[in-house]
């Protein structure tokens, strides 16, 4: 399992020894004295519940089923591609206490902005563990460590975050299942929303500049192609990097390729 820095927090933790050992299989989980092993939702029952969600369209029921399947206590589904926007609009659905969501929001935004495009790509379906802010008040019995699983729905990137009890070992096998099934549920219920089709609010000119950057053109060459000044081209490129939360032209190109913008 890759030890990649989570986009969610600069205080991301490497998996502790118990979690690493748990990757050997769920049948070994009960061998650890520190493990809390509740009765987990069987996979067949999970699939039945998700089938019901598909017919009713109740996202919260599907997220609760996935939460029960991994043995977590609370879930939060977020749109990673909207983290750079103001407010809490990036939250799709959550049963975390509101104050906790508000406390963690700034950490999520800062952590996502620090991540490179390569790190964001490598995080897909890889469980990441991080700590809640010291000032955050967690629910009774919950660990300050939380787990996130990231997945794509079309051009949108989402992350399903779990709170779990102190001493509980999350199963990597079940987390991988959840990543795949959460992607299915979110896709079926169109959790990407209408913003999936807006090309991340890039204007036509910004998309043109992004295309020519990907073709290896310099600002002077793009200015000549489009018939506008070099300074205007640089302003468009700066706007592209701001909207896509990238730091360099190379990262902007990687973002564009990953999201089928060029």
C-alpha cells in the first residue's frame, strides 16, 4: 500500500503496525489484543441494501450501509474538486457533527492545495489516514484518527471519510470494496452534480490556453496563435491554475489530462 501524503491533512499518518498487519486478511484481525471486532455487515447484505438505494435514490441510506460494512461510526462524503471554493459547498452528505465539519474544512482545503497532481492520482482507492485538528471535538468513543477513500465519478473526484471507534482496525479489503461501491452509488445518484459538466468553470479562452500549454507552446507562441498579448495569456494561465488548484504548468497539464479537458 503506497505511503502517499493524504490531500486531507499535512498531519497524515503512516498506517500503524496494526493496520498494516490487518492487510494480511480479515481472518487475522481478532489476533490483535487492541482490535475491536464488531459484527460487520456481510457483503451480500451490503449489496442488497445498495440495490434498495438504487431504487429509492436515498444517498444517506447507501452511505450508512457502506459505513456499517467497514465498521465505522460516521461518514462524510466530499467533492474534492470543489474544495477550493468558499463555504462548505464541497460537502455532499455527512452525519459528522456540524461543528466538527466546520473545524476540519480549512484543513481539507489547505491539504488539497498542497498535494501534487501525481499524489492526487495515486490516492485513488488507497485508504489514507489522518488526524483531526487538535481543537476539534470528536463524538464520544471516536478516534481522533480518520480514514478517507478517494474515487472518481466522471470528471468529479470524491472522498468518503470515516470516523471509527478507538482501537478498531479497519480492514483494507473492505475499504477497497467501499471505494468501488461508493463510486457506483455516487455515479448512479449523480453526486457529481451539474458542476461535472462545466469544465470546472474554465472559460473558452482558458481552455484554449490549457490546450496549447499541453501542446508544449510557450506564452509568446500562444499569444501569436490567439492574437492577444503575452500578458493576457499569462493572466489566463494564472486563472487556470487558481481554479484547478495547481501550482505549475506541468500540474495544470496533468490535471487537464486526468479530467479529459484536453
